[in-house]
C-alpha cells in the first residue's frame, strides 16, 4: 500500500499518466462527439421529425375536415331541395330537408349535427328535426344566456365563416359536452347572405381523432385559430392551468419546436400551422417524454464513454506503471544515497540527476581524499608490516589492491637510517628527506620511508630486483645511494643498517627486527657506515651455544615488543639446545644464559619489574617447563613494551592536541608550524594526528574553529565578521559558504535560530 501511495505521489508517474491520458482522451473525445452526432443528434432530429409529422397529419386532418364542412355548406346552399321557397311550400319538403341534412351529416366525419337556418324565419332545420331558435337553445342544447345570444348573432349576422371555441352545452339538459360551432353564411362568398349553415362538433370527437394520430404521447394538445385563440384542447398526463399555458400559446414562435419552462420544469412545444385556414395544432409535453429515446440514447452514450474512460484510465495507469518501473528500480537502488530535496519540489529525474551528480562529486572528493590519505594508508601499511601485525598474506594483498600497488621486485628488505648521532633536522629538511626516501630510483625499485620518532631513525621498506640471487649487492648499492644523498644534501654521516632480504612482503617485520638488531652495534661502527645483519651474526657465532642470528632476533623482538618474532626465535633456540647431546650442567648453563639475556634486555628497556617471573623461571625441572615459563615471560614483556609505546604516543598526542587547542584561532596555525614545534616531519605528524583523532589536521582544526564560531554566535552579539576573523579565517565570504554547507544555513540565520 505504501508503495502504491509513494507511486501516486510521484511527479514523473503523474506526468506519464497525464501524457498517456491526453493521448487517450483526445480520441475518446472525438469518438464521443462522433457517437453523439450520429446517435443522439440524428435520433433527436428523427424523433422531432416524427412528432412534427404526426402534428402535420393532425393539421392535414383538420384542414380536410374543415374543407369538407365548407364544401358541404356550399352543396347545401345550392341544393334545390333545401331552398327557402321549397321548404315553405308544405310539410313534406320539410321531412325531405331533414333527411337530406342527415345525409350531409353522415358525409362529414366530425360533425355531430348539421343545422340550416334561413334568416328571418322561425325554424332551424337539423338532421333530427325542425326547431324554433328558442327551443333549440333552451331545450335541446340548453345554452346559457350569453351563449344563446352569441348563437343567435352567428345565425343572423355572420357574413363570413366563423368558428366558436368549444363551449359546454347540455344535450336535452342531461348530456354535457364541449361543442365547437362552425358557421358558413349562404350562399358562399355572397355580399348579402340569406342563410347560415352550422356544424356542431363535439370537442371529444375532434380530440379522439387527434389522439388516434398522435398515439401514446403524453401531453396537452391545443387547436388554435388564426388569432391564437384556443378552439379545443386535450390534456393527457400533463395538467396545465389556463394562466400558465395561455401566455405561452399566444406568443409568436420562431420555430416549430421550442423549449419552455413551466413551474421550473422543461417542456417541449411543437406546433404545426395550416396555410389554408391559419389554424395551428400545438402540443405541449415534458421534454423527457417528448425526447425520451434521445435521453435514453444520451444516457447510453454517456455510459459507454464513461466505461471507455474508466477502462482507458486503468490502462493508462497500468502502462504508466510499466514505464515508471525502471525509474522506481533506480530510485530504490540509489535510495540510501539519494540527495535530500525536501526543500525543493523536484521530480524523480531531478533526484536521479542530482544524486548522480552528487555521486560523481562525492567520488571525486573520495578520490581526492584517497589521494590525500594514500600516503597515510601507505605509512600505516608500512608501520603494520614493520610491527608484524599481519599474520596472513591475503590481508596484505587486500590492502595493496586498495592502494593500487604492484611490486615488481623479487625481494623485500628493510634499511634503518639512524639519526641518533646526527644534528636535528628542520621540518623542511625532514620533508625533503622523507620525499627522497619514498621516491624510486628506477622502475624496478619501490621504497617506503617511515619515521620512527621515538627511535630517532627512518625505516625504509624496499622492494627491488636482485639478479641471480645477489641480494647483498643490491642492498649495498641502494644503501650507498642513500648515504651519499644524506652527505650531499644535508652533510650527514648517518649509519645505515640492513636486515635480511625476503621474497614475501609479510616477512618485512623479520627484516626490520634484523636491521634493529644490527643497530645495536652502532657504537662499534664508523659514522656513515653500512652494517648488515648477517655480519653481526658472524661476529657472535663463535661465542654462543645456539644460533647467533636467532639470539639477535630474540633480543630485538623483545625490544620491539614483537611477540611473534620473539617467540619464533625462542622456539628456534630451544630447538637447537634440545637437539644436541650435552651434560645437565651445560644445559643449565645455557638456560641460565637465556635468563641472563632476558634480564639484561629488560633492564636496558626499563619495561617494568619482572623479578618475580624471573625467580620462578629459575625453578624448572625440564626443558619443556623452562620453555613454557619463558614463553609466558616473553609475552608479558612484549605486552609491557607495547604499553610503553602507547604511553609515549599518548604523551605526544596530549602535547600535540594541547598545542592545537591553544593555537587554532591563529591564522598562522599550520601543520608545518606544528611539526617544527615538536621536531617532527610533516608526514609523520599528519599520520600521527590521523591515527589519534580519526581526522586530518586540516579537518580537525576546521572543526574546532567551527564549534568556537557557533558558540560565539549563540552567546555573544559580536559582529559576524569579527567572530570569523578572530577564529583564523580571512575570507568571510568563503567561510560563509563552508558554514552553509556544514550547517545548512548562513551564520546570520544560525544566530537568529539559536541566539539567546
């Protein structure tokens, strides 16, 4: 769920969705318009045309009936059997007239009664008999008084065709009907008509004919005359009050179908007007019923479009998710290293770009730092090799690969340049000497120089190519070159001591112990001499009961605190003692000599009080017991030497750090000045500070200055420029950039946030 939520918030994912949605929505809109045009609009036109066609049928039917009644009236006016003269002659002709009017009535579809009246007479002839006007209006139709007056006026004064709207009448005072009255003066189109033919039409008869044509349409149907007067009406499913429909019917219409609003409801009004009579048929019905199929089609089209939209949206999201998947994979891969961009609204591409740029920048910085720290790491490697901290060749190989070091020579050995009897060198001279000792003289030679500050010496790890196994010649040549350089550049006659040559780098500590052992004979050598370990072994071979070289290594292993070398040499000497057959007295003398060697070495080193262990060591019963006790003593001595070394380093560390804390505010504070202050080389002091603090000299001083500036920003109101200058910085703008990079804000913003 969180994965989906994070994806939904993704700006790139939303862009994919919007892009694909745009590609999908445009065709969908076109499809919707085409479907709407073809289905809805055309259907609406078809329905409107069908409804108008029905109205035209009603109009044509009315025209036909009106025309039929007009023709019937004309026939009656010219019928010789219905002339006034003939009708007055006798009663027989009256009966014929009644029968004839019955035939004319039968020929009309809508007329309920046909009446013939000759003006000035007192009889009205109908298909059902003859009546006086008063009897007809009072008894037969039961007109109201105002209706009777209008009826008499139509009989006697009408000069043109006239139609009276539907009015309620009571036939024989029992049956109530709405009747339309259609009058024709006769003779037709005469300037002096002498009679009137009337057609009585029931409104229901007329509306039934209309309903047969319109079918099941629910609505109100109105028949209007040429003066927009309502002649007849039929209401079905829609009940409209006269005051609601009247104004609408009387308004002029610009089209055959219009939309009107009655009681906040939409109605459709359709009208068909007769060009012959001027009459019109108007139907008013709810729009949803008038265009019911259209509305259904609209709903269907909308549902189809909505379904397509939902399907397309799902497809868009699915395709966008597929396209976004590689980006999500990249984001997941670089997640732990992603640059924080919460303050800036950026998308994933910006994140990836900034992360890659940051990674490239960090890589460059790491390479720079690696280049800067490579000498330190190399010195660390050399120091550990000299101390014998590596037990397996694989450990060394791994470090060498990280330093991109490749040894091409076939042997390794250590040269120890003693500075014990030489005048002290300045920091610059030390750096120059350090640089020379680390430079190779040719492509087949590699040197590492390590300053041994407590021993006042330089240890040089050398990898060279000795031809035909002539190791000593190669060592001699290389040591002579170093000695000549010291005399030429510094006027120093330093003695150089060489340990044995080994084919494996991991055995460098053996060579270092041997070189240190050779240095023990510095008092017997001339200034500038080159002394080899194998030479001092030959000097002692005639005076020892066990291998002299092992004895020398043993002593030097104790002095260096190198447990491995000391124990290995002890095992070799004890093995030599055990192999030869000697008397018990001589064996005891040999063991006593070893005890004496240990005692002298401990006394010279001032490593601690081991008198109790030495006393117990004397009380042995077997060589095996003696060897085990001596191993325990050797282990304790090496541990004590290591603790002494750490103590010396701690004292130096305290002095150096105290000096830095006292002087970091000064602009002149530098690694070179500190090295001069303590008589150390710059590389050694740099490596030493890195070992003790975990930071380089520059970073350590910068951190002290930064914390002091932050403290003053919090607790004082001093100007920022003065605070920066007082803590070792000259370029204010440059420091502000460094401060912002470290704290995420400027010094001014920091003071506002944290100031009291």
